[in-house]
């Protein structure tokens, strides 16, 4: 058996450091490509990032069910982590393409094509309370994104995301969905997702958007292959 160190960060916390979506980060040279999905499933986070080259920002992203060419929460989280390790790369290299990174105070943002990521079934509900009251058991297939305006004039909305197709009953904070919704609504957004995660987006027409937020380091753990 091989011991594999895993760093854990929480991505898209609120301004007080609460909530957010955990992310596992693993040095790519420690895990063969054929074993990466199984390790991601074993760790149990919505995504795990493998850093293949810290100096160039080359990363790969896996869920419990397979590899993703791009995802927002992992790229924001690993960009923050790389800077904490002395590698403040301006661009991440992913299978989807180059992902520009920006740092602004305590916010880390990535820029992506708003067509990247999973295909979502968008459902606008009447009130934020309706979003909060939704039962994940009602969404047993595909990818469903529920949302409602919390303050339309200010661009603040409340959302939840269910992705059983990827083995994720509910995703606490979904960056790629945030970029897609930004393009769909044609405006910058402040999204409060899940139990209270905060995501901030900017619309860059015709086809791009940024998504960003706060990241906190949680802990390190050792797992085995």
C-alpha cells in the first residue's frame, strides 16, 4: 500500500470563513492516472485535484465518477493553494484549456468559457425560501440547478445544485454552473449556494465569465492506495 498526502482546502466560504466546498489536492506524481478516479471516490469530496506541475499550473480534476476537463471550485481552490506553496501562477493548465487566475484581496478568481462544465437543468423558483426548502431526494438523476433572486437589483441570488449523475447528491458550491448562469442572465452575480457558500462572478461577453471567492486551508491527511 502507498501512503498519499492530501491537502484539504475549503472553497467559496462566506466572509466570516464559514461554509464553502471542501477540495482535496494531491501531488500528481504520487498517483498513476489509472488510479486517480478511485482515489477521488475514496476521499469523498465533490472533486479532487491532481497537481502535475506546480510551476506551470498543470492540473487534472476528478470526481467519484470520472475526470472533468474544467470545474470552477477546484480551479479556484488549487490556484489559492499553489500561491500558498510559492507558485502564484497567472494561468492554470487544464484539459479544457488555459484558465487565467486573478487575486484581489482575499478573493481568488478564475476565468473560463461559460460553455464549459456540465449541462444543467436550470429551474428558477419564486423565492429563496423555496430554494432552501427543496428536497435533494427529489432530484435523483442528471444535473439540476435551482435558483431564485434574493436581491435582483444587486445581482444577488440564492441557489442549490444537485448532481447525482456525478455521484454528488448536492454540490455545496459549483463554480462552472455559476459561470454558465452568469452568461445566461447576462450580468455579474453574487451567488449564495448550498448552506451558505458565496461565489462572485463577472460577465465577459461574448463567451467568458469569471468566478471567484474566498479559500481557507483546512488540514492535511494521509490516505492509502
